[in-house]
C-alpha cells in the first residue's frame, strides 16, 4: 500500500465520517441533557429529503439547507413535546419518528415529483461543490505534507469543515460555558438543577434544538454534498451507527470525532478492498462492515474502561409537587 | 317481493360482471419502487404501453416492506386479477407459498423462480447482455482497468459481474476488472452515497469505465462517474439520458417486453418458462442520441459480431448462477 492510496482512503474516510460525526454530536447534546434520541436516523432522512426537494425546486442549495435543517428541527420539536412536555417514553417517540420519516419522505416525494419518492438529480448550484483550501495547489508538490493538505484536507464541501469545527465548539459549549455545565447537570441530576432555579424543561428543549440543527446538517450533507439528490431510505442506518459511535465515544465530543473517523475509516477500507488477504487467512468484507458494531458491543460490555451513560438518561423529569 | 327479487338479481348480475371486469392484469413492483429508473421502471413502461394500446386498466402496487409480498399476491389473486405479474427475485418464495392456492390464476415472475404449476417464470440472460457491455466498456477504456459495482451481494448480481468480466477479458485479455458489492442487506439497493464512495475508490485504482448493477445505488455510481469525468454503464432500463455523454451505454433487460406480452395474452397466458436472452431480444445494449458520440463503429461491429456468435452458440458466456462460480473473477 503506497502513500497515495493511504491518502485516498483517509480522504474517503473523512467524507464518510462527516454525516456520522454530525449525527453523533446531535446525539451527544441530546443524551447529555438526559434525552435518548433513537430518532437520529429519521431526522437525517427527513432533512436529506427536504434539502434535496427544496434545492431541486428552487435551484439553491442554501434554501435546501434551510429547509433540511428546519425539517429536522420540526422532528426534534415533536420528540421534545412527546418526551419532555408530555413525559412520554423517549425510545418509543424516537422509533415512531423513524417510521414517520421513512413513510412521509416517500409520500411527499411521490406527490411532489412523481418519481416514486426520489427527487430529481441535483446539479450545479443545487449541490454543495468542493471547496479548495487556500494554497492547496501551491503546496501539492511538497512531499508528505503536501498531499495531506491538498488531497486529504482540501477539496471537501463546506459542511465537512463545519462538522469538524463543531467538535471543538461542542467541547467548548459543554465544558467551558455555564449553559454547558447546566446541560450536563440536567442529564445527571435534573432535580438539583431545578433546585438551583434553572428550568430543566427549557434546557432540554435547547438540547433538542441543537440536536435538530446538527442532525439536519448531516442529512443535508448526505443529499446535497455526498450524493446528488434524495433516494428513499438513503440514510441507510447511519443514524444508528452514529448512536453506536456515541456509546463508543463515551458521550464526549473529541472522542466522538475519533470514533466516527474510525468508523468512517473501516467503511472506507471495506469499500476499497473487497477482501483483505492477511497471508494466513482472508478477511471477508462483511467482517469489516460489522466491525463498528462489534467494537461498540465490546465497549458496552465494559472492556477498555467503563462506558457510563448520563444518569438521568431516558427519564422524563417530573417536578415534585 | 318481485321487486326485491329483481333487485337482488340485478345486484347479482352486477357483481358477476364486476368480477369479470376485474380480470385485469395486476403488477407488483418491488421495493425499489415504480420509478427507480431501473428494473421496476422497465416493468412500469411495459404496463403503460399495454394500457395505452388497449385502453384497458391494470392493477398495481408498490410494496413497501418484505411482509407485503404475500399479502399483495393474495389480494390480487382474490380480486380475480389474471395474470398477476411480479418483479424481482425476492418474489420466488412468496410465490411458492401463494400460487398453489389459486390454481386458476397465472402468476408471472421476472427474475424470480417458482416451481408451482401455474407460474410463468421469466428468465433473463443478464450474463449475455453484460458480456456485450463488457466488450464496449473494454473498447472505451484507456486505462484498461474496468469497474463493476453490484448492489446486494446475491448470485443474480454476480451473474451480471461475471458476464461483464468475461466480455472485458475477451476483448482485452490484459485488462483488469475491479468488483465491489455495496452490501449484504436490502439497503444496498438504496445507498447512492456508498455507491459514490465505491466509485471514487475504483477511480483511484485506475478504473475509467464502471458498470453499475445496483438499483438506486447505481444512480450514485453514475452521478459520481459523471462528476469525476469517467464513463459508466447503466443497467435494466435505458439510463443513458441520466448523464448524456457520460453514460457509455446501458444493459437493458426487456422487462417491459415481458410485462407487455404477459398482459397482452391476459387470461390465456400459459405457465412455464420464458427465456429472455439475446436470441429473443430479452437483453440488449441501449443505443440512442445520448451515447451516439461515445459508441464508435468498431464497437458496434464488435457487439454485432459477438451477438451473432452467442446466438449461434459459438461463444458461450458462463452463467454464474449455473454453478455459483465465475471462471474469470473473484467476488
């Protein structure tokens, strides 16, 4: 395997990790505030559809972005109303949203475009095009670092850089601001936060809103960055892989980056090599595809340190009367 | 009382005539959906053509989940639809289950296979069509590295890949064929993002013509190939128009012909086996104004020659599903 191949695989891993990273951070904010979010998948799907549909109809990817994020926010809102205001079961609400997204995207898509749930293919200004970082051409010939900068880091769509920036931003918000401290506290012991005179309900809704925006970006990136248009069920389980990555990352922003990059890398390797010949035996591609889940189960089983979920996760907060 | 009798009689007559009118053909689209620009859409086109020519109606359903297969078959058979046309390999097992319960209804498979006595099994020779696609792809390639991207890893898709590789290697023995499957679950048919990534991975390995047999995932393959400036080969329906000048050709399965003929025969349709191979125009390469500039006269001549030889039996294209192995490529 030469250096150029490694760069290409890393490049592919970065692209594949981006939607996972955004969804993983969305789950992070939501679960840190004590709300399980099984509905990541549905939000990604809804956002992917509405971004592609609006971009195809208006010709502007930015309007598509707004529509995608808005639809994801709406789904988040429903999840919030069901699980915060009405104190319903968060898992059931999330599962219901997944089904809703899977059905409604096809229903609206068929009525809108008569393409059986697909949107028309996007082209030109209807998609996010790659952004070349400054001096990418100039340093391309510098050994080692040149290709890393100009081939690996440069030439992605803007959403990839947004996703990467979200990692330090999330870390800062969660660990260096008063809002972040309260958000984390709400996920551990909401009663204490309430006693301190801070609204648990408002904090949880805020976390749902943040999760909605991040998930929306993931869907927008899928439909208008990576692909060119919406195809039914195109999220293809990425919301669930993001949940696995969240557990793998032990609910921490920087770990989320590493976990999703690892999962992206595994997928990129599986894409590149159908079977890996290790000399003694051949590693089938299915093993590579299953590896993220195997790793998650290992982490959950308590190997390599404990994975402690936020304590109040999944419990609706009831103010004592 | 007499009034009552005549009313009942009229109602019974109406019910009978309604029953007779309902002997319309029915078509069941598979999970890919009616407008997948691929396999199911070809079936839809055939049904539409029949409806326009005869002015009659047909029943249809796009199933949304695995569980609906048997339900849809049973419902159409109960309403008296005849024949009931199914699309996709996944209808095989449900047909084994349902078809014996409705001996007066003729069921039609496209890609599937059922041993029930009232089923017409339509078998396409995808390996022969893919062989022709391989010839054209090899002649168009400059790097002599050719890609194949399959959807779900099932023997049927390997049949496409195997025929393609044989066509490539028959034309350019020194060429290299890279093959990738999108996945092992039905989501592999609808993952254009992964299709695009697989395409990029194959391009970085030198591929400059990529053949996609992957349903909705294939749309991602064709899109990425067009973005990156290489050629692609579409499948099932004519996909040349999706990216004019970028799609070299499409390996068309004449599902439309199969559906059209079955509907034309209606209740007189005989069960059995229908082989849609090159000799019966069951598979073909799509040539139209969108790829006219890409197809040279040499390519046309080579395809015509190979077609004639395959029909005459001088060239035998190995069928992967006959012995679950491919002599020229590992999957």
